[in-house]
């Protein structure tokens, strides 16, 4: 009887060892099944990858683009467990009435495995884009059909925080000539050093936005620096945006400063 108990104890011990071994192997080898299994530093490269795919999909001569910076915010994984979320916006400026066409074009241009779709609700007046970029990264946008400024966001979802964010844009080259030309047209020093925001496109080149704040201009003066024969895709009291080949020029006005941005997309 005692020998039988020893055999049972040995068997249980061996089985526990097998289960522990399988658990350790699974932790090391199996891919994550929920976003909480990857911290924010691991999510950032995936946000960058999806942002590159997004700006490539949005490249179109009919609208102007502006790439936002990577942003981080606090969030709650559970009521007792804080976390971090990383997002990156692409702002798309479109002519009046083209919001649906722009979102449809972006959805069609994203990789097929993102399964991107656009839904029109309330008689087509409300638009919603959603895509699953993999690795628990979402791409989404909400807009009205009459909007001319669309914000498409890449979102990591709430992740465990990490000591470092891992955020790093690829190197950006010098700003295109149109950047200095626009500054000059606004009465600012053409040698103003811009901030840069960049992502790597699916084909390997970089898409970059150069940004600078300059003294405020009178919005009643209308668009400045727009080449003759070029019609802005968007223009109102808050600024203007237009295309010049593969470059998007956006000027937004404010009471304290005016912001100038020039973006080269993946079709450069």
C-alpha cells in the first residue's frame, strides 16, 4: 500500500513538472492573445508600421495630408492596474463633399489583411472607418459627410507601461523648397528650423511632415503662397491646405501663432 502511494505521489509530481514546463514554454514561445500581454514599448513599432501603411493608403492628389506626432496617454487596464496608450493621427484635408470618397479610398488602399471598411449611418451623414492592423493595433475615424478635415487615428489600445516608450521616428531629410517658400509668403524667416514627424512607408521610403510655428497672420487676408492656378482643397478662417505634386501644404492660423506644415507622402 505504501509503495502504491509513493508511485501516485511520484506520478503527480511528474505531471506537475510537465504542466510547469509547458506553461513556461508557452509564455516564451506562444504569441500574445490579448494586448495586455505586450507592453507599450512593444506596441510602438507596430503603431509606426500601421501609420506607414495608413499614409501610403491616403496618398491622393485630391487631398492634403498632415502627419501627427506619436502621443502617449495614461489609461486603465483594470480599475487597479494603470497602463499607457500610444496613438498617431493622420489629418486629411478634403474638398467639400469628398469625405466619403476619401475614407473609401483609404480603406481600399490599406493592406487586404487589415479588413478595412467604411460604414455610413443616419442616411449617410455619419461616416465611420475601422481597420484591424494586427498586433492589437486599430485604425479608425469618425466624421460627418460634410467634414473637410478628417482625423484618422492609429491606436495601440491600453497596454502595460514600460520604463521606455521605444518611440523613435526614422531620420528625416531637409524640408522641400516649398516649406521655405511658404514661410516667406507668410512674412516669416525662411531659415526657420522645423520639427519633423516621419514614418516608414511599406515600400521602405519615408513619409515626413515638417512643422514650424510662425507669428500669426490675419486670416482675413486669405491663403498666401498658393501657386497660381492651384485651388486649395480646404480654406476658411482657420487656415488653408493644398497639394503641390506629392507635397501637402497646410497652414493653420491662431491668435498667438500660425502653424505651417509640409508633408511628403509615400508617393513622392
